[in-house]
């Protein structure tokens, strides 16, 4: 089956999503959306040289986490619909 543009449509339910598919998507998005970050490269190199475990998130995941933090810390974000969350002060 083809779309209106004539490109073949992917049957999402039948596609065998291999891990390399997601690695390619991640690499493409990182290359397209993220600028080169020399500081990040230096830190990753220093971590490896120090023998630290490679438990880092990808640069793209880091950018998403950063965006989510910036969004969630905006004034009034947690007080608006549909979240309506209640935070309890443990202190």
C-alpha cells in the first residue's frame, strides 16, 4: 500500500524494530538537531581515561532531559491542568 505521496507505507505492527533501527534514528536526530559539543566530548574522553563506567545517556537523550527540566521548572507548570499534582514538603 502507498500513501497519497506515492511512498510505501510501513505497517508499524508488522515491522521488526531491531535495535540498530533505533540507533540509526538516534544518530540521525543527534546529527541533525544537536550542535557539536567539545566540552561533552572532553568529559566523555576524561571519564573513559579515568576508567569510569560508560553509563551515560546519549546527547539526544540529555537534550530531551534538559528540555523537560526547563519546562517543568517554569512557574505555574505543575499547578495547571491536566497535571494537577500535589507535592508534599518532607522537610
